[in-house]
């Protein structure tokens, strides 16, 4: 199993109350987390694309963010988590151009993750009047198969669809080297995993579930991908799952850090904006918040495998559970309300004590399998 980092420009109100430049500091700190992850042996860094989601995610221009990191890092793979290819948000040709350009700037380290937007608040900003958020699936389905044609054809033959069109054109630049970057799909519901598998796409798994509840979902993907009809030039048989992670020198210190992080607020915001996600029992409707996490709640979340938290040995065992469940990559959502020094310490400790014990293969999977 490989390891990644996921950043999204989290700027909670409580931070802005004490720091008038909170937004700037948050965005710059997140570049520093990725740079440290590069040094600490993480193989992936994923940057979100969200729009209008105050507090939850201010990372809207992630292509600019990733372009900076292409120069600031050396070996870590940089991924769009996601680029939104709906033509009402980003014209598909512009997305193809951005992917190829980032592939050049990173020296072949770019990973193309796509998706359909966070939920109604974001989607209605670009497609007003839509009453069924599943409408975006039709648009995405029409678009996703065209990217490899744009990259691999000398001249793209053009496209005439229901939602967008383009006459024959040379889409430039072409990706770096042979083939094209690995393609991924952001899955928020279990059924999306199998759909991605059938299309030969890797999965960016953002489901909020414990490990044991995800094992059958991972199995459904692996069964589907065996008979994939890939929309790209190759099958990217790869599942990334996400989890909160706090690692400190002692268990007690890690729990103390978690208690001070306001984790309940981030979770409340997640279900405020991702209103297309299945809502677990007990999650209140915004603006009502989840109650503040107590030490007992933190310990319960750890025991139920809903967060990774503890000293390096404990974190190692918790990460092993995801490997045993069949995950190809475990990506830690950072930051989560935890302070800069504690977040950097988590990255360093995991890089020093956990990753070398689990990720024993120095070659990136999507480097090995990239082909024309």
C-alpha cells in the first residue's frame, strides 16, 4: 500500500477570528505540507477543486496550486482531487490542456483525478435550475472518454455531444513522454467504485466509513476492474482511500491534539456541502453542529477505525488494517483544524516510522503502468 496527502484549503471561522490573513496562511501552509510529504516518502499529494464552499475549501484554482508544487517538489506525484470536467465549470479541452501542461512541469508526475462537484451548493452555482444532482453524471459520462483521444491523437477529430462540442483541432501540449497520466474518479458512494472499475479508472475514495464497512466496496471495485473497458489508454487498477490522521510521540499527546482540533466542525461542514453523500444516522442538518468531541468520542472513533490517531506504532497498526482491507493507497486529509507544527509532526512521524514498514516498493504504480 502506498501513501498520500490530501489538501483542500480549509479555513474555519475560528481561525479567521484570530488571524486576519487566515486564508493566505492556510493556503501557504498546505503547500509546505506537500513539500514535507515529498521529503518524508509519501508518493501522492492530492489537491481539491471546490467553488463557493466557505470555510470548508478555499482551494478553487488547484491547477495554479499544483503548478507551483511541480517546481517545489522532486518525486511526489501530484494529483487533481479533482479537476471538474463538466463544460459548464471547465471546458473539457481546457482540462486536457491543464493536465498535459502539469505533466510536463512535473516531469511526468501528474495524476488526473476527475469528478462532478461537491453537492447542490457548488453545482447550482454553475448549472442553475437543476433539480436532480445526478444530472451531472450524464454530463461527466459524455466527457470522460474524450480525454485520451485529445492527448493521443495528433489531431483530435472533434466532438458533437448533447452538452458540448468542438470541431477538429490539435489539442496542445501533448502529455510528457509516452501515453498519458493515470486517470482517476472521485467516488463518494459505494456504487461509484464499481462504475469506475468498469471504466478502468482508479478511485479517489472519499467515503466516510470504517474499514470493515469498506472491504466489500473495495472488493466490488476489484471485481469490476478485472473486465474493464478503459476510457483511457490503459487500466489504472488503483483505489485510494482517505482518513483523518494524527500521529504524535505518545497516544495521550495524539488524543490531546485531536481534542483541540475542532474535528466536529469540519465533519459538520462536510455534510453541509456534500449533500449528495449518504448521511449517516446522527449527523445533524446545518447549521446544527455535531457535538464537540470528547476524549471518549476520540477513543471510540479510533476503536471503530473511523480515524487514525496515536503514537507511531499504533498508527502503523491502524494503517495496516487498510492494507489488509485491500486499499492500494491511504491518503490523509490534512489539515483538519490541527495546528501547523502538529500537522508537520504527523507527516514527519508517519514518514519515518510507518511508510517504510508498509510501502516497501519505491516505484510508483502509475509510473509502472503508464503506457500509450
